[in-house]
C-alpha cells in the first residue's frame, strides 16, 4: 500500500512501486492498524496520550486512506480520457462536516465504529469534534456543496473550484438578544481533509496597464501587470456514494509571491515587506458575509478574479493533453458560473486565448461563448452585481478593454436587430451609465453564456419576463430552468438515520441514488402500523433535538408541542417578521384574555438565522425575535403552551438536527422574491408539512405533494405586482385588521423592550409606512393558514398521513436530478466510462 505508481508513468523498477495503489483491507482489524499507525506516525502520539483532536485527525486520515486509491485513479482517468467535463466555479461551498459523509460514501461507518470501540473510543465523540468548514453564506453555497456530491455520485468528470477562506461565515453569538459576530477560525486546529499542493501554485497578476505592440506585422494588446500573488491550491476529496468515484474540490489560498517580498526586503524596509505580504494574503482571508446583496468592495473583486484566473490556468495547464487544439475546447470543458461572482472568468478566458495564445478575436469569442454557462440565483434587482469601471480598470485594465469590446459588438448586433432604439440599447448595455459607470456582471454572463438558467420554474420564468426580459427577446434559446435539489445522502440518510431505516425497511435502499423511488412509500401512508412507526421516528428526532439544544445552548424544550421551524438567512424578503407577528398575535390573544390559554395549540417555534453584519434592519429583527422569546417564554399566563427559541449560529450541522425534528416548515417569502429555496425541500423530504407562499420551489413542492398536504397562503406573484403598481399602503391593513393592530401595538408599546418604545420603533414604522415585502398585506391570510395548521395537527393520524405523502412525493428534489437536468439541458457531458 506504500508509494506505488501507475506503471506506464514511472521509471521505477521495484515491484512495490509498480503495483497499483490499493485501499486497505475492509475490516475492523485493518482499520485499527491504520488508525493507530496514523496516530503514532502522523500525529506523533501514543493512543494513551492522544487528544480528541489527535484521534479525530487519525480517524480522518484513516478514512482518507480508504478513498485514496479511488481518488488517484479518478484523477488519472479524468486527465487521460479527455472527454468533456465540468468546471464548477463557485465563490462559496458550504460543506458541512466531512467525517460522516466520507464514512458513508466509503461504506466505512460500521467498520470505523467497531474499530474505534475496540480502541475504547466512541465514534460519536469524535464526530462532535469536527468544526464544519463554513465557506459559504446560505443557499447558494450549500447548493454548490450538494452539486459536487451529486456530480461524484453520478460519476460526472468534474472539478469544483473555489476559495479556501481562512475565516468562513462568522460565528454568531447573542449579547442581550443582539447579534455579535465572532471570527470563524475553522483552521485553528488544522483540517485533516485537505491536501496542500504548493507545487501546483499559479501566479495571479493585478493592476498595471495595457499596451499594444507589433507582433510580426500584427498589432496586439498585452497586459503589463503591476503586482501579483501566488494562488496555492488545496485539494479535497469528493467521494461519490459507494460507487468507487472520488472527484476533486480545489480551493485556492493566497500567498505573497517571493519576488514581490524579496524586492522590498532587499531595500531594507521590513515593515513594508510585511505589509505587502498581509495585503496579498488578505485576498483569501475572509468570506464576505453577504447574502442576496453584493458587497462592492475592491477586495471582493480581487477574490473573484484570483480564484477564477487560478482555476482557468489550472485547467488549461494541467488538464489538457499535450498539444491540445484549443478550438476543440467546447468539446472538452464547460465552466459553470455559480451566480455572477465568477463572471470575470469570461474576459480572463478571452485574454488568454487572444493575448497569450494569439487567437483571432472572433475565433476566441466563438469558443468562449460555448465554454461558459451562467446560473442566476436571485430576483432582487439590488442583488445583481455591478463593478464600477474605475475600480475594474484599475485592478484589471486589460479585462475592462475586453469587456468594452464584447459590449460594443453585442450592441452592434442589438442595433442590427432593432434599429437605433436607444432606450433598448441603454437597457441592454453591459455598461451601466448611472449612478456610476459600471459593468453589469449578470449581463456580461448572459451575453457570454451558452445557457442561462434560473433555479426553480417560477424563478426562471420571472428571469425571462422581468429581470432579463430584453435578453430573452434577443436570445430566447439561451434561457432554461434547472430546479434546485438537495443531496439525499446528507439531508436524509445522515441527518435522519431513523427515517432512512424505516424507508429502507419498507422499499429497500434504492432511494439513496434514485430518490423518485420514494414514491413507493405512498401506499404506506394508509398503513396504520407504518404511520405509528413514522410518528415514533418524528418523536425520537424531537427528543434528539432537545438533547442537542440543551447541551448546546441550555434550552429546555417541552414534549408534545408542534415544532414550527423557520431557519434561513435573515432577510426582509424572507419575512421572519411575519412569523414574529404570528407569535405576538397568539401571545396577545392570551394575555388580553380574548383566547383562553387552554385553547392554544402547544407550539415551539424555532428560529435560526444569521444577518449580514451591515444589515441593520435584519439585526433589529433578530433582536426583536429574542426579545419576544424572552417575554413569551417566561409568561405564566401562556401555561407553557408557546415557546420561542432561537439557538445562535445556525449552520449546516444544526440544520441536520433541526430539520428531521420539524413538524412545520415555514417558507413564507413574498411571492416573486425567493428564487428557489432549498431548505423547503429538505423539510418536506424529512416529513414536515410546509406553510408557504406560491414562491420559488414552493410552487413545485405544492404541485407534487398536493394542495391538501400543503398550507398555502398569501398573494401570488401577479397579485404582488398588481398591488405594487396600484400603490401599496400598508397602514390600511393596520387600520382594518384589529388582530394585526393589536400585535403591532404591543410591539410598539415596549412590551418586549422593558417599556422602552424606541427600541423597536424603526421596525414598526418600517412596517406601517414602507413594508417593501408586504408583510401586512399577507398577514390575515397567514394567520388563517396557521389556524388550518392547528386544526390539522389536532388529527395526528391525518397529519402523519400527510407527512408521509410529503416524503413520498418529493423525490424530485434530489440534487442528482438537478445535475441530470444540467447535463441534458446545458452541459451535454457524457458519464465517464
Ligand atoms: C439563493 C436564493 O436566495 C435561494 O432562493 C436559492 O435557493 C439559492 O440561492 C440557491 O439557488 N441566492 C443567493 O444566495 C444569492 O442570490 N446570492 C447572490 C446574490 C449574491
């Protein structure tokens, strides 16, 4: 098992060096031997002296050893086969913990558990030791992580490229109910899953100027950069589910270049040298904690260019065969752009083809237009990224020239089609003139991409109709939909082992890679024995969540409550505020004496949400939720029938505990604002019923599970548009609805802020006088839907039947299906033989 190589690539003669790399034997004894070897020889400790971190590392290294032969084989195959593959470019990967996923994929969970037990170690203790890599903000980053899992499971030749942030999404704490951010130093104890490859580093240039020169009679442009950094890759294994495939995730880390340092060191300016080093290494220092709104910071553009330039060069240098004919690139690769963050890859690719490979512009553009595809993840106009040309031109002067030329030729084509329709030309230009001259990255991606997709049916339709309407008219064939999905391995099998066991007992385990087979569960909804078992699993998951929350945050959760969960980033469009109004209105009903406490359906409402650190209103809403929770939870008049808990630092690890326990999934965004949602899918697959608007993928969930198994409320997207066009006046709803008025008045009265009316005044006035996301307009309908929830929950048999049907009918939302759709509609990549 040591140091062996592929025979044709080595001049070694020793038989050990010539035999193929093999995995260790699949037995607990072999696992123990490997584990102890790693503990002793990698960590340098004896078992008796080892820390939990030593053991976790040794375990991780042992798991890696089992996957290594497959990985080396796949790396070799992907390079050798030269068939078309996917480069997934994403600034975020919200991976979650790796240990369990890799144990499951490798089929090693039982062996590892037995092996560790025989060494007196509990696998569960070591699990708890893992710090999740939080290299993403929310849905977009978690989607990327689900996609690389499915790509590996489907055996698609592919590589994920991104950034190895030294600090991931901040750790959220609450101080007097208010969010305080702490740095997420996820690497402080090291990461056992990564392989640094400094020998594969790329030099990434920035700044400087451009010039033209005479190249044997041809005038060409070139970039004379001002400074550069090293991009050092770290490789991570991405194992497919028990299929012998292991793909690669390659994340780049910034390091100051030697030349850069030395020059300054030699001049004797030590401080300046250190400053320069810090400047360079800042590029991969921290994830921008923004969700759904872009952050127009120079450092962020540096991050974006840094990782896509490194990735493109890595692909061209290391993945193509000797003497590869670049005009064949479209048959060899598709770069999938995960939102606009990686779109600067387009001019970089053109620069390489035209300036470095000396290709004709038109030929290079024809290739580029086939090698990129763009996924849009939003509908909020303010979330569409733009870069001021001043900044872009300073940082990437040659790229700005290339963008100008792409735009010029594109607008010529628009003129040729529509004549001198200046309004249309201004609207479609990649360059916006107001308020400052800027590059519209979504437009650049749309012009350059072979395909543009939204992430749910409704979203893709609204993209075509509204956000990119002129482009749809111009390039109708470009637009398509790929509804998001989630990996059933992590979000059902690992997160909910008891339900997985029950499903497998009923229909076999084929669902793990063919989630549509959950359909076979439908008849079991009518089986009272199965319903009882299903109900017992839900109860067990609730007990497990209670233990987690008690240990993690000291929360006590009562039995017998309906578990009502709203977990997602805090954003006004997602309308956590509507959920708060529901809680306050239930509370107000009881304390005002209108509703006897005994008539309140016992509920525990769980919130989980991080707010972007600069998003003041979102932070106020967090404060309000905590304030309402502390009053409601301690008011004896409620008789313990309403509890609000808000565990801080909602992350993938907590999601895996909360989702399987939920009865009710809150998906209550204003229609037309949530592109898709993916939490909505995870809840339904785990047997929660959804209360939701007709938004994002909720629409498809409802169609699949049936109206009778879904609590629909609120305006539809066309109704929202109409209401906005008529002129929306939220205060009218306040005036006309006594229940709403009482709830808002209670917040305004200072009841949740020790009598201080000023604390939540900005929230109240925003609701009454602006309410951009129409919380008040949907309030009555939401409360009515919650009453239907209470009634339905009273009939546990019927509720469980609906929950089972939710599981049985949501197999469509596997990320395996999403990836198949990408293959059919966008990538056209054959599976690797
Ligand atoms: C999110 C969408 O808000 C969510 O509905 C969707 O499920 C998820 O992407 C995955 O597709 N969008 C974003 O996080 C987003 O748009 N971020 C970029 C604008 C910065």
